[in-house]
C-alpha cells in the first residue's frame, strides 16, 4: 500500500510570498495608523516636547554665559555658530527622534505580546519581519510631522533663524532614516526574547546624549571619547543637520557626513534584520513567543 503525498501548489497560502508580505505590511501599517487617528491626544506630545526638552539646555547655557552674555563668544569660537539656540535645538531634536524610535519601534512587538496577538500573528504564512516593518511606517510619518512642528516652534517661540536650505535638511533626514530605524529594529529583536529592553534604551540614548554632541561640539570631548563618537551615526546626523539648517555652506559641506550615514544606514539595517532572524529562531526554540 502506498501513500500519495501532495505538494503544495506554487500559490499556496501555506508559505510566504511577496503578495502575502505586501498584504500583511499594509494590514499592520493600517492598524497602527488607526491607533494614531483614534487616540488623537498623542498629538499633544508633538506640541509640548519640542518646547520643554530644549529649555533645559537653553536656560543652562544662558546662565553659564554670564549676566552680560559674554560667555557666548567662547561658544561661537568653539562651534563656529553664532546662534547657540539653533545649535542646541537641532541636537536635542535629533536626540528626541532617536529616543522615540527606540521606545515605539523597539517595543512594537512587545505591544503585540501584551495584547496577546503576537503568537497568532506568528503562525501566519508571512515573513515575520513584515510585522515590524509595517508598524514602523505610520511612526515614520508621525515623526516627519514632529520634525516639521519642531522647526516651526523653534522659529516662532525661540527665534531660531534657519538660514540654510530646507531641501538639504530634508535630504539629511532622508539619509538618516536607515540608521535611526535600523537601530530600532535591532532593539525590537531583543524584546522578542528579553521581553523588556528598558536598560538598553537608557544606555543607547545616554550614549547619544553624551558622545554625539547634542549641545556641544564633539571636539571638546576627551581624546578617548572621540573615537566612540565617530562610531555613532547620530554624531553625523546632528552635524549634517546643523550645517544644512543653520548655515549657507551648501551641499559640499555635508557630503562627507551623508556618505558616512549611507554606510551606517546599510550596516544597521543589515544588523537589525540579522538580529531579528536570529532572535526569532531562538524564541521559537525556547517558546518565548507565547510567554508574557
């Protein structure tokens, strides 16, 4: 007696395909967008944080400059930028962008786990990385709105004069996206098995705050710290954005930073995807997907 086995047809729903990945990508992105529009109070943070967070550094800088502001001349000598307010708000905005990505994108799969939907979604005939990528699309759109609102508030409330090029600033943002979100993908991969990555988020955002010069030039760091700053993509994002938004130096001044960011972006995307695949296989073997 022989038992006949039937192979699955090429278009079977039992295996991932490009079309199934696109459908899943759209479904996840649409679901996350519904969260955005149905809970509109999140928009308050877009209005409040660009004003509150830089004030900590702006008031400190003003206090340390002296009653007559004479210390600002030393700041200009070290940075080459006369507008210390613009210098600081650009750095703190990039920090806020990376910080929000680490929390929102990095914990997107943890949110699925807490809602009890991660395990069932994992059984679908779709590449699992699609879920993480889909949840990042609405977040990317809201963060572009955040950057636009921040620039408007800085100009109106802080009197920042963006003398550079809007198009160059947009180019810097575009080139920075792979590095910023690749790091977020790597964090999301850790959460699959660790289920909490708060300590890692605190570590990374602390490194960015100290080493990447959000309020001071990197060349003021001790000699042993500067090589560390050179291996962090946010260092080049902040420097390129300051040049693009605050000066009239033009494209030639930011080309070296953009080239480095392209390399960082490719590296972080590959690393984020590789870590996701590794942690996903590890989670399946240990049963961590269904654990709270």
